[in-house]
C-alpha cells in the first residue's frame, strides 16, 4: 500500500454514510492471536510515525533498524524510511 492509497482509504472512510464519527473515527490495526481458531483481533492504532528499516537476511523481511544485533555492519543502501502504524 502506498501513502496515496492510504490517504484515499482514510478519506473514503471519513465520508462513508455508515460512519457516524466521520474523520474522528478510530483507526484500528489487526493482530493475530495465535490461537487454535486463528482469530484476528483489532486494536486501536496508538501512533503513526516513520522508522528506518533494513532487510534482514535472517528474517527475510524488513526490520526496524536497531531492533536486532547492533554490532552487525549495515549497508546504507539497504536502509529505507517507511511509514509505520502501531
């Protein structure tokens, strides 16, 4: 999802007829419960910000810079600034 797509979704939600709260509606994020039924719960987002991320070969995914081994050499070309919703 791009920032533009996120803005479009937020604007559409704020204007939706069945959204009485309008642009004051709470934004939620999903979290897995890891239970037997694979339930997904929703929680209010508590913050939006930017983070520097880098690719982790171990996780084969982007990770927040500094969330792992601080002694590991970092290639600045593999780092990115991203928008994170928590």
